[in-house]
C-alpha cells in the first residue's frame, strides 16, 4: 500500500523495515504476470484473485485499477501470500496501477517525475536486489485529440527516463499496458487502424526507438514470433470470439534479464477484463 497522500507523486525511495535474508535469495524460476484489469473491483467479481492464487507467480502487475486507497478491500490489498503496492490516480474511478509480490521489495518508487502523469497513477517500480519490476500504464489517445496529446507528452517525458534506467546498471522488467501495437503482426486489422491511436506511425516509431536505439527487449516476441497473439479485444462486434485483437500489453526488459526468459503465455481460458493476462517465466531469482 502506498503512503497516505502520495497518489503517484512521490517518486523518492520508500524504505521498508524487512530486508530479505541472504539465504532466501536463492536461484529459482520466477513467474511474472501483467494484466490491465479495467477496474480491480470488476476483475475481482470475475474471479481474478481466485485465479491468481493458482498461478504461483512471484510478481503481478496490474493496471487501470480505477479505485482509491480507502476503497481497497483486504483481499485487494494482500491477496493470499502477496502484499500489494499501489499508485492511485487523483481522479476517482480512473487509471492507477498496482504490483503484488510475495517477497518484500527493498524499496518502491511512485511515479517517474512527470507531474501530469504521476498524478494519474501510471508508474510504480519495486526493487528486489539488482532487479526492478515496474507496473506501467501509458495513456490511451482513443478518447480524443486532447488525450492523444497527453499520450505524446508521456512518450516525450518517458523516453529520457528509459535512457536513465538503461544506464544505471540494474536489470528491469517493465510490465503493463503500453497502448501501442508495435508492428502489423501485433493487431488483426492493421490496415484499417493505421490512422487510429495505438497504431499511429509516430507511436510505432517511438516504440522502435525504445527497442532499436535504447536496446530494450520485447520479451514476448523473443519467445513467440507467431501471428494472432493478442492481449486486448474490443467489446464491439465479435472481436473476442473471432480473435480480432491487439497486442498492447508487454513485458519490456533489459537484455540481461530478457535473455533468461524461458516461457510465455497469454491466458485466455477465462476473462477478467477486456485484456488478457500476459505470463512470462524467467530463469532468475527474485
């Protein structure tokens, strides 16, 4: 749980009083899950936490929680053996991200230094030894030009942050809804969406810069080059049963930890949201 009153604007280090004993830092397989829940209360009512208890995940990143701190139930705060950390939007019922972990983090960062976007609860980083896991939610521009401009401002301010992270010597896994389908393979109807937010040429070029110039890695694509792999489906028409979707949720990592990814899965057997959980296993300790 984030400190009272931060709401994503405290981007200093938050220290905790329970360091992880050295004998617990053993080499184990690590499973990380990310999901845009499109409302944590809605996802809970659809069985998300019961499903989560069976996943044996070490860390779980969630986005678009759409809740305030005082509205969290005990289950939402600490489901099972997990402890939750959250960055809330100042606007009620809007945005917000969270991260659950079984192992206590060394410290947690709320926001990345953008006043506009930290107030929307879009970035939360938990540090575990030399590895950091981030729950990230980029703005969507689909609501209109004003939101697209906010998305562009986020992208402009976030790129220097990504450069800074790459230079600090830590390993990172940035999990979340990036609201951009990178290539034609990443959405079904790419031809008809070339002028729509989420597949605009400059958005795709920005993500190419993240991969090609800054050397971040799209972990899912290193493991699965197949088409028709999507994480979000519109409520319109028969998008879900026909698998007319977009791949906009990612685990984007530094090369060292990316090279330890061993298995990927997009879970589609049960729906908790209009998004699907993205699950990746790593041969790495947390």
